[in-house]
């Protein structure tokens, strides 16, 4: 087994870490407080090639692999989880299905400018009445000549409002339920395609999360992704890779919290010595570091398998489950290490704790991950 990263992967890690520290960190707390999305950070990521990390150069990417991509998400999230999930949703959820199922025309019209960072992408699956039960969607798409007419709404849209391209799932044959689901590429500004409620969230507050509403939106048939009835398969396959991104986000959040907790434990003195020398604190740090490394290895393994073109659904579910739970546990402990100061906004660990919670929820709750894993284990 080989555990060493390539020179290219190490270079990408260093580049993203430098960018995160120098460009993202100075405004992270302010953007969180103001719930403000900064498109200029996405533009800067595009200049570095991050918005197209895993895509071939012919489609505007840099031709790296999925492991390089999750390293980038991890390093961004180590400083600002909101910035990390902006890239994750853009690449995993919006870009991957177009790359995998799109026609050549769709790749040129959408994937290439997305990879180049000229367009920001979003993924629209969940609805007010269908979260984990994605098969219960109500949004419809009726064929009308060379168009489809879409009606319905989607919620919890990461990059919502800021995005230029939206991957939307709708029922072309409601009687078949999820087997009648089809995927479509919508553009911001289409008639009848509007933004609804902006969510006020516990964490990842500088990542916009909006409802999108479709009222007789006419979408050209050329914007259908895949064939009619393939939408649910596309949605579920997309989420496998999306979980790798969220696992990386969770690892980054946990590592960032540990970094701050370790630094504080070296500086803060109680009873005449640094608190890091006290067993109650030093053992916490040891447990935190161990769980983070275990989560990181699971995440890297899943991304490596995706890069190698072998099955990774089980591994992505495991990594997302482990990393999400670890992020929540580690950030809570990081606040504890800081004592009363950790409960204030004077230190960033309270933001890390708030950001960590969502990694147990989106891209499939961790309860759903356990269901996925157990079904695979018990399958014939």
C-alpha cells in the first residue's frame, strides 16, 4: 500500500493552504457574522485552477484527480467551511454529473465555463416534503414540443442565488415516481425561475442557502441531462462523489479546530503551567488528532478509488459518516479546551463547532449513511 501523496498533490495542498490563510482567513469571521457570500473568493479560486481540478484540460480543468480535489476542499475548510462547501457543491454536485452524463454540447456550454470559474454551479434535489426521501419529490417536467415545462420548488440549495447554473431533478412521469425522474440544466434568469427564501443558518453562514422556485419554466430539450427516467440514478451517483467532498470538508473543519485548540493549550496557563501539560487536556488533544487522521485516511481512500475508476459508494458513505461525526466531536472538545473563551466569538472554535453540525446532515444524513452501509453489507 502507498500512503505518500504525489508531488502534484503536495503542490496543490500548499497552494490551497497559502490561499486559504492569506485570502480567505482575514474575512472569514466577518463574512460569517454578516452571512455574506464573497464571489471574489470563487473568482480567485478559478484563477488558481481549483474550480476545475478533476476535469480534463479540454473542458477547462487542470487534469488532476479526485484526491487532489478533496485535499483542496479540506484545506479551504480548515480555514473557512463556507468556502470549502462552495467549491465542493460546484465541482461534485454541479460539475460531475455534466462531465459524466452530459453531451459534448452540454460540456462545452456548461462544464467548461464552470471549470474555468466563469459560471458557478448548484444542485437542486431536496424539496420541502422530500429530504432524505428524495424519491418523494413533487416537481414536474412536462414535454411541450422542443421544451420541457418545469413546475415546483427545491430547498437547501447550496450556492443558491449566487449560482449561474442549476442541476434540477423533476418528474417527467409522476406515476413512475423515482423511476420517472429526469435531470435538467437550468440557467439563472430563465423566465419563471426565481429565488425564494434565504435560510438563516446555524453554521456555514457565508455560504448562501436558498429555495428555488419554478413557475412554468421552459427548458430546452437540449438541456435535459441524460435520458428521461435516468434522473434518480444520476442524482444518487452524484451524491456518492458529493459525500467525498463533504467528508473532506468535515476533516478540514476538525483539523482547523484542533490547530486552534493545540495552540491555545500551549499558551494558556492554569495552576502555573500550560494547560496542554495537564492530562485532562493532553488526552483530549490526542483523541482528537487520532480520530481526525482516521477520518482523513477514509476520505482519501474513497477519493483515490473514485480517481481509479473503481466502486467507491461504500467508502464514500463510510468516510462521510466517520468524518462528520468526528468533526462534531472534535469541535465540541475544542470549545471545551478553550473553556469560557471558547464560548465567545473572540475565538474561532465556536464558528468551527457551528459549521461542523451540517456535515452530519447534508449529502445524506449520517443516519442515511448507516442505512447505505448496512444495506451494502447485507446485500447478496
